[in-house]
């Protein structure tokens, strides 16, 4: 090759290494990265396409009133998180199957065909060198087979590791389901509590409107004052304020529930209130609850499976440096032709060949890689064993917190119920006294606000007790 073509080639290679005008420039750290409008448009189109490819899910009936079990069943079939976790578990299971295929024979077939034409000077007697060409062509077919006979347990260990990882994915799938059950339960009870607060706020508005009418009537009769009228109207404004706040809380709860069920956020799901009373208090001690809960906790089980996977990976790493015994065979056949300067082609028949072999491979020197891989595998095993203790500690904290929260919520509910009954008695008496001309509007207003606060607290107490029961079930792996 002459210097000039070599220089031109080097220039082309250097030009290929330069940054193209279309390369990304992330700009400066104190500025946001601008979105390319074309990419935004492409993302919108991709979202629409993926939405059109979404699998069929259970149909939502807007006219039906859903109780909690029906709502949970609907969410499990419609929420994409459950399908995503199921696909992850299925993928892990298939990966385990791929590892198991390593011990099976591998058969490979290859076919090659080619043609070559060379212009050259052909030596011809008397005439000397004569310009001509040599054309050659041929085909070949080869079949090979290899089979790993023995590897001192390396693939068996890798199979155990893959099975453990698949079990972790299956546990994760169950965890997603349990978390979704809790989230739907919490949203269901929160929505019902919010609706009770809306009802309480509407009742407070109606009662405050009665006090306004009574104050205005007493003022018109000359037995009331402008201060009483102003106080009554202030109470009415306060009840309107709390009514709007309660309505907003109910709308937010409806949006949360709709998102869990995977319906449009504007959808208002009809709910059927749960029958029966509150869940009963757990008669078992916290220590007994902890003793039986660890074996059901998803994070503890996943941590144990991670230990199994790490141990299997360590065993596989150790076995990978031991001899491997393998066997194989091959068979091949081919055919070729040569054409000299347009003369009749000459066939070159190549006889087929075949053979079989058995061999042993032994790692000898790897530059210290073996020690590094073994140290890394031991570190993973120790880290996974520590992860079990972390999971136990986390489980203990969550279970104990859920246990005590449920006990507190169940103790608060009867006290809140008694407070609500007393507040209603006080509010009714104060309202009757004022409308009868012997009470004061300030006393009636304070009583009305106390009744609304107690009614709200009762709705919250019932919600807290039911959500706490669901939280304890989630924390204990039930």
C-alpha cells in the first residue's frame, strides 16, 4: 500500500471518531435537559400503541356496588402490577430451565458456499504467458455435536442458584398480590370513612342553618341580638368550610381507589359497607405472633432463598476450576469446481470425513482470577446471610408496630363512640334550648362543632381499626 492511500485511510478513521452533530449534549448542571419534541411525540405514540396491546382484563361494572372481596378480586385482575410481577416470575422460571439445558448435547450444522474469480497470466507452452482467469467454486456441509459429560457439579450448582432466584421471583409475585390487597383494603375503608365525614358535614350544615333561622327569628322578635345572628352565621360558614374539606377528602379517596382498580380517575366506584362489627382483638401475645409470622413473611423467605442462591453460586465457582470431561463428533462433506480461462470446468469431488473424540479441560493459570471470584462469591454469601437478619429485624419492627396499632385502634373506637353519643346529646339539648328561647347561640355552636368533630373521629377510628387489622395481616404474611 502506498503512503497516500494509507494517509487517506487514517484521516477517515479519525473523522469517524469525532462527535457527530446529532450527539447528545446534556448541557450544564444548573439547567434542565430539554426534551426533544420529536421524542415526546414518539413517546405519546408508543404509549397509545402499548395501551392498545394491553391484555383483556375483567370488566368494571359502574352500576354495581362492590364489597371488599369483590373489589380486591377486581383489582387483582385489572391492576398491571400483578401481571408485571407474574411475567417476572415466569421469566425467572424460564431462566432456570435455560440453565438446565447446559447438560444436554448441542448439535450444530453449518453450510458454506462460495465462488472466486482471479485474473492472472497463464503459462502456455510456445506462446508464453497468456492473460486469463481462474474461476473456482464449491460447497461444504458440516455437522458437529458436543456433550458435556461431567463437570464436578458446576451446572448442578448453577441450577440450584437459578431455582432459588426463580423462587425469589415467585415470592415477589405473592408479595405484590398481598400489598395490593392491603392497598385496596386501606383505600376502601378510607373512602367509606370519607363518605361518613361528608354525611356528618352535611348534617352539621343542616343543624347550623336551623340555628341561623332561630337567631334571625329571635332578632326579629326583639329577643335576640345582632351578635347572636353573627355568631350563628359564623357557625354556618364554619360548617360549609368543613363540608368542602370533607368532600375534597372523599374525592381524593375515590381517585386513589380508582387508580388501584385501574379505572379512569373520574370514576366513582359504588361501595357496599362491610357487615358485622370491628375485628376482634388478638388474644395472642406479641411474642407468639412473632414466632409464627417469620415463616410466612415474604421478605424473610426471599432472604433465605437468596442465601441458597449465594451458596449455590459459591459451589459453582469452586466447581468451575475443576476438570471437565466432554465428548463430541463431527461429519462433513464438500464439492468443488475449477474453470481455467473459460474451459470446461473440472470437478473436484471431496470425500466426506467424520470423527469422534473425548476430552478433558483443566484450568491451570488465570492470573489470580480464581481467588477474586471465590472471594466475591464468599462476600455475596455473607451479605445474603446478613440480609436474613435485616429481614428479621424489619419484620419484627413492622409486626410489633402493626400489633400495637391495632390494639390502640380497637381501644379507641368504643371511647370515641361514647364521645360521639355524649356530643350528640349535648348538641341536641343546646339546640333545643336555644330555639326554645332559654339557651345561647354560642353554647349551641360549640356543641354543634363538638358533635361534628366527634362524628369525624368516630369515622376515623373505625377506619383506623379496620386498616390496622389489614396491616397486621400484611405484616404477618397472612
